[in-house]
C-alpha cells in the first residue's frame, strides 16, 4: 500500500484511506465512487487513487460490470481476527443462548464505538414474532437501552465529546431529545445498574439493558432484552431484569471483574 505512505503526508493519507473504508456499513455494503466522495468530502481523483490502492491489497473489490465497490476478503480475515480477540463474546454467547431458551425473547449485545454503538452479538428465539437486529449495525451512541447503559458509565469528558450539545435525534415520539434530561437519565441508570425503555428507540418495542464489566471494572458491552411491548407487562419487567442481570454479572465475573465492581444488581418490582 505504497501510495498510502508518502513521507510527512503518510498519516494524512492513511486517515483518508480509513475514512473511505468507514463509508461501508451493514446498511450500505456496496458503494459507488461518487457515493464515497459524498460521504468523505474528498475529491473524486483522490478517492479513486485510494480505492485503487486498497483494491490491489484486497481491502476492497470493484465489480467490473457495475463499477460498484464492496469490502474485500482481507477485511473479512481481519474482522475474524478482531472478533476472536473480543473475549466477552465467547463467554456471552453461551450464557445468552441459555437465557433466550428460558425467556423466549431476543437478546442483543452492543459495544461503544466512538459516537456510535455497534451490535456485536444477537441471540434470537425460535418464535415467529420477535424483535430482530443484525450484528454490525451501528447506531448513535445514545440509541435505546443499550446506549443508556454504555453511556451511564462514561466520564463527563467523554459525554461532552460524543453527545450532541443542542438536541438529540428523536427516533420515536417518546425519545428524549433534551441533552440535560438525557444526562439525568444516565445518572439514574448508573444508580440502578440497568436501563428500561419503552418505545423510545422503536415504537411498540420495550428494551431492558444491563452492563458487562471487564477485569478493570470498565463497561465493555451492554446486553439488552428486546421484545414487543405487549409481551412485557409491568409484572414481567423485573422478572426479566433479574434474569438478565444475573447473566451479565456471571459474564462479568468470568471476565475477571472484581467482586467490588458493580456487577451484582438488585432488582425488585
């Protein structure tokens, strides 16, 4: 990838290449040259040169008939390597598979990624009517119950950097859009050790989320039970929360979280 390293401009060139790669997502797995230019704000000639270099290294592939680009097999290999290094996934999947068999609802796990969070694991029940999502989906960091949990344990300096200062995006009519109100919500989530949201991310969907801690006491992920709201009456909320927090506490302990870490959550109706 010689074109990406050019003396003092090397870092800038690498940054541009990463910007180009970051344009691809689960929602937009295939992009044209002009679409990548629009996302990055870079000139057409610059993007074309970057894509040509990435293609030679198998980081992207161009369809010869449509000229559309998609990610190459080199990134698939790197993604598999990265996944193998995320220890909590191996431990969490088995625990949540058992939990899903018990509660018969979907569990989705997300990790913070800059000003977004990304879905890293989904375990779904076999029932036909269920909430579904996809591994790799990126959403704003404050989206849903998972966002509440992930942000509740961040310092103010991080919140200042990644939260919009004026108004949060409204995903439904019940979404909290005022930053001050949202931060007060985060304080409550941290005090209780879990988050509950009804219809704030998706209409008619309720989500219950709890944190997963690592050996340093840091939140590495948020696990959420997501279900149609009609299947989560008030008397079932705390039954589900107890089961969820028992599972996340177990995973946290397996990751080496101290007994003094906030992994044991007392939930009652």
